[in-house]
């Protein structure tokens, strides 16, 4: 595992990202295959291709407001369009000359990217990083109306995997995890978001 690489469930045309929502947002989205009110299009929404990172973040769908876990399949074109507009949430010296240059770029960023420690099945941080992508109100309509191909409610599977982990059935739990592999990036996009190439 490289330090900064995108690992995801993806195919030729799409990539799966995960989100956690309260039931009144998550359940209708899964039922209708798209986000409907009270989903907000006026605030930033974060999408994450790492299943285990979101499990650590949401407490396996047990934290308030994060009880429904959605697998949102979006087009690769949409995913890469988002990344091509992204600005890191910190002044990475590999990308920006100084904090002044980064601050100027971040001020007008339509998409935010941050790298957080990847997680194990038990929630422990790893050395490798996992990408989180924040979509601002300027691009949420594109995400919600054009990029999304499918939305699945993963909550029953999440609960099953968590129960197996709790019971010490680690091998069975791992067998149920989504298959994530390295997502290939164009060099220009990789440089923009600080990914290893």
C-alpha cells in the first residue's frame, strides 16, 4: 500500500463512494436511487471510496445522524471531474509553493480533498491514507443529478459485518467487505490531489 493512493470498488465505467446519513435522508435515497429532500444541495457533502474508513467514522452506523450507510455508484467521468477541480485542505509543499498560494487556491475551491489514515477492520489507523472528497454547493447538482448511477443501502451488510467482528469471526467479516483496489489516475489529476504515481 502506497501512502497516498485511491483504493475503491470500481469498474470501467463507475466507482463506488460511501456516505452515512440519518434515516430520513438515507432511506429515501436508496429507495428512489437518487437524493431527494431533505437532502441538502446548499452545503458541502463528503464522499469516500474507503468502506472501512467510513465504518470507523460512523461507528459502524451507530453514531447519531450516521445510521444509514449508502453505497453510491457514480460515473468515473464525474469522479474525475470532481478531482480535476479539487484543492487539498492543507498546504502540501509538494503541490504549492507556499501557504499563500494554497490559501488563494483554497478560497475559490469547488471541491476539497483530504487524506486521512486508512483503517483496519477493527478501526485502527494504518500508515496509508484514504481520500475524502468534499463537494461544494457549486457541484452538488452535478453529483446528484448527473453522476449518480445507483444508490444501495449497505446498512444491513454493515451490521452483519460488525456483528462478525464483535464475535471474533474476522475471516468471515473480511470475506464480506467490498472489493477495493487501486484506482488509476491521470498524472495531472494525481499531482493535483497529492496522490502517489
